């Protein structure tokens, strides 16, 4: 049975140039799945122009309400939602974000089946698609850009002014780094992207033991995960499963890295209730040495004390004064330079869109034509066609019932 997918226009401000499928990927979809049809909503902000879709053989329309499934990236404004459709986009509702409660209520009222890109997971609950890798690439690059600007070492251009990842790496080839020590946290896609930048710069990765105990004549980095920057309060052995289920018996062990590091790139996922990596008191400590934080995870007023707010692509850096616990200029003496942009993949829209499309075609599109045999759609669905929350997301009931 034919299914029509629509590439919808991104309407959020500031405009997002990313898209689920490039024109080339659209062609691949209809070749692999003959029952798939794709139409494109006209847009003047998308990284791939309307003519590129027309040239690839797809209709570009002002009205895509004939489609069955709407494919977007960012939140859809309430007044642009078309009733009785399936929607895919990042809704930012599953953590009960107050600013999007009206959006979830509207989808329920309009009998929309909502599938959040964040909720597309396999049977082991591992996310299958996302932009994390690109956030890691851009975030690490921005960290070095901030270092260069602050210390007047070099002037890297903004990623958004460059055409693609290859151009980003070409710019990195032009710089020379001082002998700094860099800590990179995490194990997932964000960290993989950041590590790619570090490795491209030919920064040597060293072991935890060497990093903590030695000085080097070259820039080096150390990759750490939860077992290394947390410890049991009673001094016992770290139990990962116990930590993830209930981290209350654990405390941060990050300070040992902060005492010997110049830069911190955060690629970790922070779970509710986990110990903060470093607190405002930690940052005041005379031995606290980190003076550049590229906070890709960007949990505001959370596990990284210097992240007072999200920054923007237009103005990506600010300073954190550890003594006063307040914001200052990014290059102020004694400040920690902070990069905390929360929409980093937007700076690399072409690569990010192409990578996202690869994942979406591999993991999601087949589910529409194989009876959802792997449960991808069933697990991802937040709201039903009759205006109810699915059982997996029933915990949002009190959130949507709050009066606006």
C-alpha cells in the first residue's frame, strides 16, 4: 500500500537549515521502497534548495496535506500542525519541558500520531538516529576556536561559514596548538565526533594513568567515562549497573582531572541524580586548572558549574568567573572560557542532514513496509490517532493536564 512522506518546511526561529532527507536520499528511498512516495514542502531556508528536489524528480508544493507522514527536524508550531497525520521531529516534550506542553496538547487534540526522533530506539533502548556525532564535531572545533581567539593564537572561521566537514578539517590543518592537556568525557556519538576532531589535529591520546601523572612536550588528550570521573562514597568497587539505576552512593572524582587539564570537552550523557562533574565550589579551588570548557552536553546550571546558560551560534562564547560565580567576558583574566551552544549540528547542515538521512532510511523507513516487525514505530510513538498517550509515555499525563 503506497505511503506518501512529506519533507516539511522548518518554521522554528532561528531557522534550521537541516532536513531529514537530501534530494539524493529521497531518490534512494523510492528506489528501495516502490510503495514510498515523497513530496516536498517549499522552503527558502533548507540547505538543499527547492530546485534540487525538483531536479531529482520530486514535487515541491506549498501544501503537503495530502501526505500521510510528515518528516521534520525541529518543533512544528501549533498552528502549522495538520490533524490526523503521523509526524516525526524533535518535539522536546518527553522530559516534560514546560515550553512545549502546548505543543503536545495540540497534537493530542488534533489526533496526531507523534514519533519523536529521540524515542526511536532498538529493543535495548539504544537510540538509533540523531545528530550527536555532528554536535561532537562542531563542539570540539568551537572549543579550539575559542582557545585561539582568547589567547590570540589563531583565528579559526565559524563552522557555519564553511561548506562541509572537509572544509572544517582543512581549516584545522592550518593551526598549531600549544602543549595543552585535554579531557574528553563520554562514550557515545557526541564523543565519537569530538574525538575525530582531536585525532585529526594529531593530538596524542594517552592513558588515564599517564595523563594524571606526567607532563608532556606536546598536546595530549584523555578519554574518560562514568567509571573514571565518579567513585563510590565508601571506596568500594564501581558497579556500572548500580550507578545507572541509583547513583546516590557515588560522588564525583573529576577533580583529579581538573587539577591537570587545560581544556574540557564534554560529550557525556548526564543522568538525573548523578553526581555533578564539578561544582561552583570545585571551580573556586586554587588547584582547579581548566580554563576552556566546550560543553557539548549543555545541561544549564547542572553538572558543569561553568555552564550558566546556553550560548548561540551567533555568539558562542562567554566567560565564567569562578570566584563570583557570574558571567563575564570570554577572554577576561581568570575566567573559564565557555562554549555551550545547544544547536551545534545546525552549523554543519549539509553533512548533518546527509548523515541523519542515512540513519533514518536504515532504521525507520523499512518499518512502514515490513509491518514494523522490529517494533521501531511502536516503541517510538508518543501519541495515538485517537488523541491519547501511548502506554510507554503515559507518565506525561500529568504534564499535559496542567492548565495553561
